[in-house]
């Protein structure tokens, strides 16, 4: 196929493929071959408009046009129409009468109303094509960083206001400064790609759709703190991301971006992916480091901080995928440009993920400061079942359940803390009116009991007792006394646990109790 | 150690260990390698791995038993994971779980009598935009309702099962 041929795009992304994108790609290839169409099939990443997947896009002189969700039959009709050949003037788009036609992709309001900075290339480029990555501003940040002093790179990240996107929101630049200042012969960059929170998929999307931005971010982190080796600790549940990352790392090595002589600078950075083994707790940074060292994923008490004594006892930068992938843009466009987005101490953008019972589920990257209502209604369009939204869990399984009267809260780290909630990794799980909140509270404790590393008692035993006491309340046994006991248990777990697993599990439980108490009172007639 | 013949290919395991043992933090890559090739980690392998890494057998056992992914008995021909996490719950995964257990006649972490399916819980497949999600082998499926589930079981079964 000649490279001048018109490009047609079908995503290679777990969710798109889970809805049939591979079959669509196969079908498209078949038609292109049998009809001898001047088309070049590209497997891009997903745009993150998941209710429209599998989506098919075609390049035209006016921009890409989209169709979705397509099936094999509509792909056949679309490709045989040769509609892209007729598109020369904007008005001609209006004349397209084909199944599932969505118009120009960039004009779809869900996409148009976002501020895609970290996800600027996601869904546009072919994930592992270095040529595509370069064409869309890739490696500019790295080139800039190679000309800078380590401390200047760190300063840039500090000035950008970037905070850890994994959930804890610790300032990334400060972490880097600590590692830079630590004296050691060897230092490490570790990417936490153990995205275990339900309702989150931004790390997966980024790794599957734009892996070089993560790789570039890690190389820059290495230059900034003086580390020559990096690890991506990837969850086992992401087999496609593993494949794509390994392909990308190999190609980046061949292209001289990774390895012994980064872009002919003489600088070294060696990167490899390490596969996790299905333990949620390994998303906690010290537990992750234990796991990387080949041990049980039991958390380490802090201090010492990983920045001082991390992987194999060496100073280690450990950052989330989105934090690291945000860095190349910060270096390329300047800290100020990034800092200009957001509110208060929450600077930049967060890729929010709309999940659960929501009509338009997908990835929405926005500057901090918008409200949850905007996401739920303007983007999300209410529930998929058509019932009213009753509760929304923000920030994964350790995040609070929020009732309607809190949905006006600005999406800002500090504002969420004020209402005993957290933004975490930006996952938003929507429940309709059929949800039973005492059942959800029970699950929070159950999940903690399954995933606790067992190191500290409040988490290991507290979660088991939590399940038991919620069961008693749900069965109507001494409800008042047991509710007091549950509150007491929650306080013990929050104050006494070694890490966020036991320390935050009570938040969804307490929010369910506080905002949805009616679900904990068994009605007399149901006994 | 007794003298009974081991149930695994000694050379194969030795090769996997050799391939990874000089990497820092080699134990997880070795265990992944063994499970990928043998489909599980036989308990007789543990002392072999321990010796090569200069660890105690208890340490290796401790690691194998810590991680949900590692299993010490052979699974069925298909490994079916149903997501139990919140996003899938919001879209009816509790019913799906109950249906799966009932239709396959097994609980989580069990294998069907015909050894066609091993059913496992999983906490998030990152497919939360089209919950409920199910993974069979390395393929993830979205928007899985009870009918789709039955269809998937039918397609993956070597023995045709009746789809109601």
C-alpha cells in the first residue's frame, strides 16, 4: 500500500477491541483488498468516546470524519461509498448519508469541549509509530531537556504545579528534587502502572494509545534526577498494554531514543516493563517496590521515603503513568503554559474517566475546576439505564460516595478533601436509583479484606470485622449499637492503618452511612 | 526429597529460571514464566526456584501465595474472569456473577467438572466504560449481559453446550 493512500483508522485499544474493533479492522482490510481501494488501514488508539466504539475514521482534506459505533455491515457500506473522495468543501459533509456518520471527529462536542493536553495525541496517532509521534510534537520535550541542567528540569516540573496523578497528589517536582539531592551511585525511575481502581482506565488508554509519551517522560525524569534505569510496573490485567509497551520500547531502542546513547547525547536510559501479579495493594508505592524486588507486596513503613531509600534501597522516583506522560509537554511548552490551567493548588488538567452506569462513558480531560455536574450531565448524559443518578463514587474503591447535593463541588484536590472525598486518579463511577448503599459499603470492607497486604492489624482484621458488622446492620441486628461500632471501627482504621488501603477504606463506608442512611435501616416488612 | 519423578519438565523449568535469574528482582518474572508455560506453578517447582535464587522454600511459597494471579493447581482449558468491582456492579455484574456460577455449576476459584472453564473474580479490567467486563484468556469483552455470557461460554467450549 502506498503511503500517499488515504488513511482509514480503526482503534487498537482494549475497550474498542472488547466491542469488536479487531473484527472491524479485519473486515475493513478485506474490503480494501477486494475493492482495491486506495486506503491505508491504521490502528490508532481510541479517542475515548467509548459509546461510539468501534469507531472508524477516514482522513479527508477537511479533517478526519468519523463513523460509530460501526458493525461489519456498515463498514462495508461506508468503504464502498468512497465518500472521502467527494469531500472537498465543508458543505459537502452535510451531504453524506451513511450509517452511523458522526461528522468531523474534532467537531464532536464531547471531544471539542475537552482540554486535551496529556491526551493530545491519544486516538490520533498509531500507538507505536515513532514517525506519527514525532509528527505530533513527540520528543520535543526530551530534546529541550537534553540541553538543560538537571536542576533546571526539576525546577520546570516544580513550577508547572504538577501533582501526582495516581491519587495522592503529591507535588511531582518536589519528589524529583528529593531524589536529585540524594547522593547515590545508582537511582531509579519507576512508573506505577498498576491502575487498579475501578472506574479508571486513563493509564491503560495512554499506554495503549500513546506509549512514547510515557517513555519520553521517564527518560526526562532520568535526566532530571540522574537515574539510568527505569521500570514500568504494569498490572497483569492489561495484556494489550503490555504488548504495545514492549513493542514501543523496542522501537524506541532501535530509533536511538532509549538505550546507551539517547538521541546521540551520550546519556543512558534503560527501560523495561515488569508484570504485576494481580494484587491491588501493589499500587501503593512501597508495596510496589517490594514486588519489583521479587517479594510479597507488603507495604513498607515510611520513612524512609522511596525518594531516599526506594527500589533496592536506592533513591527512586516513583510516579503514576499520567504524571510522567505530562512531563514532555511541560518541557516542550514551558511550565507556565501548564500552570495556566486549573484552579487553586490543582494546576493543569486531569483525564477524568466516566464509568459505571453512564450513558456516554469515556475519557474527559479537563482543567481542574469544573464541577462533577458538568461531567455527569453535560458530558455523561445521565445514566445508561435511564433511571436517575443516585450516587457517584469518585476516586476508586477508596473514594467516597457522593449524593446529589455534592455534585456541584469543583473538581479540585482541596475542595474534595473538604467534603471528606478525594479526586484520586479521576475515576467516576455512576450508580442509578437501584443501588443499595449498604451493599456498596459492605463491598468496600470486603474488598479491603481481600486485598489487604496483612501487614497492619487495623486493615487486616478491621476490614473483616467491618464486613461482619455491616452484615449485622443489614440484617437488623442491634442496628444502633452496631452502627456506633462501625463508626468506631472506621475511626480506628483511618487513624491506625499503615497505608491508604486501610486508611481510606472507611471513606466510602462512612459516606454511604452519612448520605444514604435509609439503606442501612431494614424495613420491618422485609424482615 | 523423595525419588518420585517430578510432574513437570525439569529442563523446561531450569531454562526459564536461567533466562531470568540474573535480573534484579528475578522471582516474579520467573514465576510468570513458569505459569505462562506450565499453566500453573507446581509445588515441586518451589524448592528448585528457591535453590537457584538462594532463597528459602518458605520465601518462594510466601510470594506465590501472596499474589492472586499465581495458582498452584492446573486450571481448566479456559480461564474466565468476571469483574466484581464497582463500575461493573453499577451495571449488574452481581447478577452476572450469580448466573455464571450457576450455569457453570462452580464457585469462584473452581474449575468445571469437564475442565473446560476455571472461574475467577477480578477487580477491574480497565474496561469500565462498557461494564460489565469479562476476560477469557487474554481477550476482554465489554457490555457482557447474561445472554452474551452464555454465548461466550458456548463459543469457547470444546463441547457444545445448550444456549437457552
